[in-house]
C-alpha cells in the first residue's frame, strides 16, 4: 500500500503536517485504509479505462464491461468484459487485455425458389465476413470475401454450396456481419465481380471502423448501442455516432456502388448481423447443439442456426430469381492478446 506520506504526495497533500482528516476529506472515505485503497482503485480504474478506450472501448474486441474494476486477492485489478477481460498488476504497468472468442462460419446452403432466367440459372455467391473493429492499424483488412464456385443448370428446388466452410472471425462489441450477394452469370467474370465487391465492402467497413474509433476516443460521444436480437441487420442500421450512421453504407446496395456489373445479373443482396452475445452463447457446446434447426426446404443433412427463426430469413430477389441463404454459426474459445492501436 505504501506509506501515508507517499500516498498524500500522490494526491497532492504532501505538505506537512499531514492530517488523517485531510486525507479522509480528500478521498471521501471513512478510514485511512479505506482512503488509500479507494484512491488506488480509482487510479487503477483510470489506467484501465484509458487503455480500454484506446482499444475501441465497447465497440472493440473486448466489448462492454460486465462490471466494475475489482481488486483481487493477490492485490491485482481485474475487470471482466463480454468478450474478454482486462488485468492490471500494478499502477506502473500496462494493463493486460485478452479476448476469448472466435466465430466459425459455415454456409449451410443457398436454396433456389425461382430462377432469374426462363431456363436454368448459373448461380454464384459473393460472401463477405465483416468485423468492424475500430482497434486496427491502417493496413489491416477488416473483411474476408469468399467467392463460391459457379453452379450451372440451377433449377427449383436446388440447394447450392451445402455445408461450405467459409472462415473464422474474431468478433467485436458490435458483433459480426455477413454480407451476401447472389448472382446469375450471364457473360461476365465472377472473379472480377468478386474483386469489385470486396473493394467496396472493405472501403465501407474501414469508414465504419473510423467512425467507431472516433466515438471510442471521444470522452462524451453520444451514441445508442446496437441492440439487435438476430436475423438480418435491424436497429444497427440506425446506430448513430456524431450524426453519422456508419453501418448505413453496408446496406446501400452494392449494385449501385460497384458500377458496371460486367453484364452479370445481381439477383439480390442482404446483410446478416450476429450480435456478440450470440457468439458467446454459441461457444457453449450444449447451446450450440440446441440452436441447430431443420427446415423442410433444405436437405436432411443441412444444419442451420442462422437466421435463428424462419420468419427472419430474407429473400434474395430481383422480382424474377428468388433465393435464400442459410448459415451455421459456431462460437469457439481462443485467447488472443490485445494491444491498443488508437491514440
């Protein structure tokens, strides 16, 4: 704990004589031990809060705090978060921050309910896995874009790309987003379209992350939390930071943003939002197993848990071709150290 003189000097009461009354008044405590302990906790909280803010605060890889900073039996300090934890061993040290979760994403399948052409379609999908992480360096990619193979001679009721493993993603406080666009190939090049889509999505996510970085670093930033229960993007599209709705650009429609669609036809697009709380829950094996649902529209061997309910399944359609996309989201545990990248 240190001496009373050292403590008084640290709180600017170092001029002698040092009275217990002055220490209690300065710290609003009832005892000398309480005064010194509470002041140390306050100082530790300030150190941890500053570090946390520079990782993106509640928007970053730690997510929202689950309580206050507490002193442990060994004299250290710890605070639990939705996605990880922060620890402080001493006031002179940097906090230790770790995140504990990973989302494994599988495309369960894409089901054709109606073809765009009079005959069979040649269908492919472009899927972007998105973690809008404000705690990133300028060169980091925040998205992973996957191009499926082109499925030829697609007719109703075909199920395409069954149980296709996509990738894993580290979630952040605002969860993760899966953007899907479904195309019918006419005469263009699927690889070229995927590159254009990837560029547009990456640019949109970088701008969204920059907005969240500004919010995290602004002490009094007024914002509403993204409060979404499941399915496609809901209230998060109205999430506002300083008059800007950073996620709106992800729902503007890439058909308008990529310009020339290279003669291929965009059947439709949707963004799926998976909140951080769901990823944490799905890291429990029993919860994951109970989340899996069957749908009569899909083959018996296809497992689905996202969207969580049939009424949350969006249609991908241009008025002619009609499709749906289904996913299997599994949470995993993996400890990853976090260093703050915001100034």
